[in-house]
């Protein structure tokens, strides 16, 4: 068999090369078109965001100027009067929220057998409840145990003996401490 090519030019398959180049050109054209569309969309979005940011800045400046003007018109004495009234209102709300049941429950759970509570007087002072307890005990040790148990509950803080006297072989004592009502204790314990 003879394998000689008698043609004056060798045969090259140009169609396959042209087809591959054509497909590559279409892919490049499609990618270029996709990039152009994306660029146009992003440019429009950038313009909208820029104008929105500028509008927000103008609004913030206007509100700052308005707040400054309002602050200059407020009389400091009137502001102080409103603040005092707000404090009084908050104190009244705190007094209404005071739970006698919770207080007596805490006292009962810590009361030793040889100690009697004669009087209880809660006071609200600058948002803090202080409780004064008048108690009778047989010995100073019973009284000390009562005070220690109050502190150990975590509901009472800074428990101290204010006054003591002896009447009819019984020790009468006035105990004072800060009372953290369970409603106020729960938010403090949360963090």
C-alpha cells in the first residue's frame, strides 16, 4: 500500500479550528455582556445608595440642629422639676410593688426559735429599700444567728445592730439592713 500524498498542499482540518475559535469568541462575548450588565446594575445601585446616604446625612444634621434648638429652649429649673417629679413617681411605683408577703416569708424562714419579731418598718430611700426590724431574743447569740441568717439569704445586705436594751430578762434589739426584694433581685442576678 502506498502512503504518499501527491497533493501540492497538505490537508489541514480548518473547520475544527474555526469552530473552536468561534465557540471561544462566543464565550468571551457572553462573559463580556454579563460583566457589562452587572456593571450597569451595580452603578445604579451605588447611585441610589449614595443619594440615600446623602439624604440620611442631611436628615441627621437637621435633627441635630432641632435637638440643639430644643435643648436651648428648655429651662434648667423646669427640667429639674420634671426630674424630681419622675423620681417621686418611680418611688411611688416601687412602694406599690413592695411585697409584704415576700418580706415576711424571708423573715419567717430565717427566724430562730428563741427570737420574736415585734415590728417591721420598710423605708424607701433613693430607690433602695431599708428594713428596720425590732426583735426580742433570749441571748445575744440568738440575735447574732438571726442577723447571720438574714445576710446568708442574699436578699438582705448590710444587716447591722442599731440599738439594744434589756427588758424583763429579754434582749430587745433594733436591726437595720438593706432589703433587695425578689422582684429587684431577679434582674440583677440575670447578667
